[in-house]
C-alpha cells in the first residue's frame, strides 16, 4: 500500500480536510509532532494523470489554502508503506526542520498567478503598423517570391520576433511595477503559448487578496482592449516552495 501525498500543514491548524481526492479516495490527515500531511490511502500503482485526478489534487490544496498555510506536493507523489500513519509520520520526522521552516516562511501567504494574453493577429498587426520600418518591409514583400525574398522574409520575421520579446519584457515589468508593492515576492514564468505576453506568480498575504484583485482589475482597464488579464488563484504557493527531499518525495 501507499499514501498519496497532497501537502503538509501545521498539526495545530486543526482543519478538517476535503472529503475526496484523486480517484475519489478519502482524504485524511496524518500527524506527527507539529506537522500534518494530507494523504489518501491507495494501492501501489501510480495515480493516473487524468484531468479528473489533476483537478482533484488541485482542488484539495485550494480548499485548504484559503483557510490555512499548506506546502503543496507535486502531483503523483507516493509514500510507500503498509502502515499509513507510520510511513507518513516517518516522512514528517525526517524533514521536520525543513518543513517547519518552509511553513514559517509561507505563513499566511497565497499564490496568485497573473497572465496577460493578446490575440496573435492583433499583436502582429500592432507591431507592424507602429513601426514604419517594419511596415515598409512588409509592404515590399507582399506578392513577391524568389530566393532573395525568402531571406528578406526571414529577416522581417526575426525583427518582429525581437519586438514581441521586447513587448513581453515590457508587460512583465509593468506587472511587477504595478502589482509588486502588494506582494511579498514574485516569480516570472515563461510564456505558455505564443499569445501570452506575461506570466507572473505573486505571493500575497491572505488578507490582501481582495485588494490585489482590485489592483489587477484597474491595470486591465488601462491596457489595450484586445488584451486579456487573467488571475489564477488564490493557490497554495506552488512556485515559491523549494524543499530538497528524497528522490521519491517530489515537491512543487
């Protein structure tokens, strides 16, 4: 048997865990000393990375995170052992110091992921029309063929790619500048697709989430109407937790 691990919190928090998790297994708390782990007792087979299970893992952590501080485990972490309480308790004992320190560091903080996207066609049109040099180059290439034109198209594409990168840097800087004062920390992520201009995770005090959301709304109102701003969260601090555990004990 194995225990499927969702995350770790303080034993003193006394929170009742969500009822169901991956593959509809019951979620229980296993405590040792000052720490508790949220787990489900399952078989020895890996949990399928289906959309339903991924959502279940995330939902368990989100329901807990809105009330208390929780350190999230990555999807699919198993703690092997026939005795659920003993196996999970040993894990907590081995890493009690690191887990306790990380809980202290994340106390009362939640992750809010802010993403800005813009339709690719609109972005390209805006870049070309706002730069006379690019607009003239694009006009010269329309309807033309041949080897020389091919290389001219490559140069134009590289110039546009450079402008897109510059606009991504500019938008990321704007998010950090406008939203940073309400956050304890921020992590810049890579764009998840071509239309994404910014992808930044902010660490925000639980009591200031509503204030942060209002600031995001005011920022969005000042952007190009074609740009969409989306906030994911509040979430447990996935992108801010950094624990070095054993090979089979992966953490977000």
